[in-house]
C-alpha cells in the first residue's frame, strides 16, 4: 500500500504559522507577522495591537480567526491520521501537536482564566475540576489509532504549562498598565523572563531550571519595579497533580519581599538567613529566614539591592553560587531552592567602581536583566497612558468612583502641570498626586520641573545630541547665569579665561534662562 504524507504543502504552510504563533512571545512583532501570513486577506490590520490592552485580548478578530483556522486544520489532520496509509515524516507530527495545543488552550481559555481569578482571590493551590474534560478532548486529538503523541504522555505537565501561560497573561496585563511602546516592550521583556525566548525548550526542560536564573530589574525610583517582580514571581511554573486535579502550590503565597533600604543590616541578615536562639541580643528563639521559608517554586524579591551591606553581599553570593546558607549563630548548612529577583535604581557599574558593590555578585544577579522605562518616557510615547494609569490607581483605591475621579485628576494635571510635566517621582508620584487631588483638589510637586533649558541640556547630553561647540555654548551660558552674570566667577568655576567665557556666551539663551529662573522664584 503506498504511503501518504500527513501535510499537503498548503497545510504545512498553515501549520508552520500556527506553530510559530503558539511558541512566540505574544508581545513582539513576530506574533503580528505570523497572524498576517496565516490569515492573508482576512487579516484585520486595525486589530493588530490587542497586546496593548487586556480589554481587547479576548475580542480580537485576528485571534478568533487564527483559532478557527487552527481548529479546522486540527480536525482535518486528525481524520487523515485515521488512515493507515498516512505515515507522518520529518516534523509533521510535531507541527500537528503544536496546532492541537493551541486549539486546546483556546478551547479552555475561559475556564483557565476563571481559575486564575478564583485562585487570586481565594488563595491556596488552584483546583481544576474541568481537567477530565480537558483530558478527554486532548486524547481525542493526540491519540489517533496506533499512535500516541508525546504531549499526551505528559498531559499533566502540558496542562500546567497552559495554566502558566494564562496566569502570565493575567499578571503581565494586571501589573503593567498602559498602551505605550515602552510599556509594550516591557511586557515582552517580562514574558521572556518567565518563559525565555524558546517556548518549546521551556516546556521540554527549561521550566525545571528557571530558579537558577536570577533577575535584575533596573529603573528609577517609583517606576514599578516591585510590580514587575510580582508579575514574574506569580507566573512561575507550578506542577499539576492529575489525580487530585489540583496544583501543588499557591502562586500568591510563595512571593516574599524585602526592602533593603528601609532596614538595618543586622535585621536584613536575620530576615534573609534566619538566626539561632542567642545569636544576638533579642534573639530569644530560633527563627527561619526567608531563604529557608521559600519553597522551591517560590521567589525572594530584594528591592534596592545596591544598598546591601558588603558583608551581607558575600553571604548572598554564596546562596547564588552554591544554593546554601547558614542561620546566624549556627553552623548547619541549609539549602535554598527558590528564585531570586533583585531591583535597584542605582548604577551598579558605578557602585562596583566605587568599591561599594561586589563585581562577582553583580554577575550572579544579572543572568537576566529588565530595564524599566520612566513615566515621562511612557507618557511621551502615548499621552493616553497617563489616563490609563490614573484609572488603574483610582480603581485600586476608590472602586465605583474610579472613572470620575481619574477624569477629574487628569483634567487638573493638564490645567496645572501641563502635558510636559516631568514626573520625576514616576508612577509613585502620580499615585500621590491622585491622592492629593482627591483630598484637596490640588497637588504641589516637590519642584515644578517643567521642561526648561536646564532639563533640555541634561537630556541632550544624555542622548548625545549636541556637538562639542553646542555643548560648550550652552554649558558656559548656564554657568554664567547661575553665577549671577559675573563673568569672573564663571571663569573661575570653568577654569577658563574670562574672554573665552565671553566669546562662548549666548546672550539670547541667557535671557531665556533668566526668565525661567524668574518664573520659578515667583
């Protein structure tokens, strides 16, 4: 009997697109390119940015069309597999399995979403009472006569991965609010921290080793670094017990936070490593530290790691290198199996040069790095992001009145701070601004840092946007104005000849700077 292939050329092209869609980072442009290629003329370009808003995720026509194509293809290929003459070759079964897994995810998408929401409110390990339905439909697609695809042999693990994907979507959207390009890039970076860039490798082996990859989050104060850490920590892989139809751990209860800058070094050491009774004054009983309490699938988040005392840095380095530690006052060696996420607003490179931070510890912490954008950059990319954040913050505190309060706050900000306000305190400042407006209908920034010539100079230098001549002209003029137009004083500060200072002085720019200073003093 002549053998037949499973995939026609047309079906292979479709299956390859669907496979890439099921494995790619959903917040990168690869997803859009795959959808466009698969749907052709049916692609809806107006719906290409569902990943910018959680409200659109379940209503995107392109996603619905992709699921429809994948479902139809899976059924057609499943019928072909009933034919004994069909003998899959090369990667045909792998592509078929990828198509089936995407179909199964969306077939149970709403129940997975409800399970995440229920676990987030009730606490405890999540239960999946619909798992029998999932298993039955998976067997129907993954176990054709005489064959059994690999995913069916580890179906509990596959289900755990699908639940993790749903959980990651929930937390990435919940904690990272906004539709600007910087926020979209941040979501993509967080997704890679959870799953890596290779979803197939993650599902096969890497999910067991993600605790070995410490994450370093860098960004200005108030930009939401802890929210990013929570999104990663709450989205870790959790095994599923098929017999009990229950996951092994509570994803909310395995995340622990330590704000290093707010604690004394000896207290930090006790919190992290624990202590033995009598180890120091006040240690009246044995105590477990966070490294000891943290379960294997848990996460310890160390905020402002740049402030960590050098002696404790040595101990943390040992934890990351050997996964071992000792309680204070004890010689017994204990094991740590969880994940470490750290954050800082400091330039750790400068701290290393200054001798306040260990270089070997830095390289243990930076196996995975995430850069957090400022609120200023997010709002400049998309002014609507400010309104989105105000609504998010208002909902968290005010519930039903959130929309009205957010609109009032946005109007006040536009009228009194302007669209060019810098937000030096980032999202934390915006939160306090909202609270001030709710209580007093006004907000008084620490300093009204509108975009002026001084801020413009700093940014231009940071962006490398000035020629040497322009930099000298603007800097000399700034120093002269700061010196009260005293050329002699400015020359001494600049270590230049008075005539050189006068030659580079820009009179028009000096007038603008004086006017700005006058407005600030009023």
